[in-house]
C-alpha cells in the first residue's frame, strides 16, 4: 500500500536543521487553520502525485541528501506513513516529521520503532483559543499528550507557533508555557494569504514577544520576519 503524496520538494536546506533534505507533503488535514498556506493540499480533492517516482528519486539522491521531511497537510492521518518511512530508512535517510499533534498514538508507535530522528509540532494557541486558530474542533487531550510524548522522546524536537494577529502577547506566552522544557521553541511571523486577511503583528512586536517567551521558558527563536509594515 502506498502513502498518499500531494507535493514533493526535491531539495531544501532549511527544513531539517543542519541537513540537506527533500520534503514530502501529504494531503489532507484535520484542522483548517486561519493562516494555512497549504489550502490546496488539505482539501479532500487535493491532486496527488505517484509515490514510486518520489522513492526512486530519494534512492538515487541518498548520500547527497541526508534527510527526508514529511510534512503536510497532517502526515499522521496517512495510513501508510510507517511503510513509507521504512522504505526511506532503507536508503539511509534521517526522517523528520511535521505534525499538528492530534495523533499522539501514531507518534508513540513511530518513536517506539525508532523511525523518527526529529519531530516538529505546531502549537497553535492557548487552550481557550485553539479552536478559533485551528478553525476546527480540537481534542486538547491529544494535543497535551503529543506534547508530553515529544518532550520525553529523547530525540531532537521543536515546537513552533505562528503569531496570528488574533493572538496577544499573553496568548503567545501561555502557549509557550504549554511546552516548557522543550528543546527549541520557534515563534513564526504570520503571513496574510490575501488582502482580506488581518495584518500581521509588526516585526518589532514579534521580536518583543519572542524575548518575553525566551525569558519565560528559557529559549525562543523568531523566524520568518519580513520588513516593518
Ligand atoms: S495544521 Fe498545518 S496543514 Fe493543517 S490546516 Fe493548520 S496550518 Fe494547514
């Protein structure tokens, strides 16, 4: 059985810390975030690309690339995620998984089989605003469980939060407190998708919030800052 793939980036130098990698995008998501830039692949009718040419490419590039990032959409919704990772591992790649944290059991299973080398989980908002930012009904028990699983995984990991305009600095701090003790926390600048979307927090505000988070939980890196608006 094949894993469904909606997109493939052959080379990236930014998606796996310190490693040249390829990025595989799986279709579908169980959230519908207010800022999602992957709307074209989270829909049920997302166009798919065949798995075999992707695997053939990865097999040929083994040694030149050292990692494969599986992103989405939400990869943990894919029934054949494990089989895909097993194939990729036979080529010698490290594997990073990007997730929204809604499927802790999938994370536990993959970690239990030593199939992951890095995990990046999005944290969207403080608990009371999670549904608003995810634009869907989110099971917070699953989110909390994933955070615990990842923090205790013993593998490199990061949590990242997009600083949506609907969130205040206190919201960002409360979100960061949920993952206190993590390896790395990234605060990402929000990017409007169109002219109707609300404006982003200014770069100065994002930096100030990043500093407040670093004081609160011990680490925070700001990324994605554009010019002052
Ligand atoms: S979790 Fe990620 S892929 Fe899913 S809707 Fe939100 S931003 Fe998009």
